[in-house]
C-alpha cells in the first residue's frame, strides 16, 4: 500500500524522476537546482524519502528511486502532465503559467478528477483537430 507523503516530498520524487529520466545521475545539487532550494533542505528530504523506502542513496552518493519510489513518482508525473495538458489545450492557459499551476494542483486533485480531465482533454483536442481540417 502506498504511504501518504507530503506535497513537498512529492515534488522531490518528481524532480528525482525527471532528472533520472534524462539519463543523468541524480545528485543532491541537481535536485536543489531544479527545485530552487538549498542543499541542506534536500538532504533532509532525502533522509525522509529513504526512511519511507522511496529512494536509495549511499552516504553522499547518487540517488536512485526504489521500485516503489519509481511507481509513485511516475504517477505524480502523469498527473502533472494531464493537468498541464488540460490547462494548455483546453483552457488555453500560457504554458509557463500552466506549468506553475499544475505543480500546485497535482498535490490536491484525486484520481477520478484527473481521469476525467484526461478524457475531456482528448475529446476537445479531437474536436479541435477535426475543425481545423
């Protein structure tokens, strides 16, 4: 069963996931840069994620998601992408603003609403596509 984690720790998992997906090793410094925060804050968060079994990290070494951490991070990233696409493709919110707001919304929105947003976005994009032919 998935443990409930704070929105802040979700942001860390998402950052780790995105950095690792780029093929780069994940270091505390990289996470600090991506999230715009100080390295000591990242160290504390990594300790919490390690205790929750979402990451593995040797003493001051690179950070890797555990299989459970990978699963949770992928879910967070998918939710973010669905919200971002809804905001940009359905509501025509400018991309930068939509990205900022998707980061906030992703922490409070449930699976049913996210799923419906995704379905609605697909319908709208399809209708708009047909109208442009």
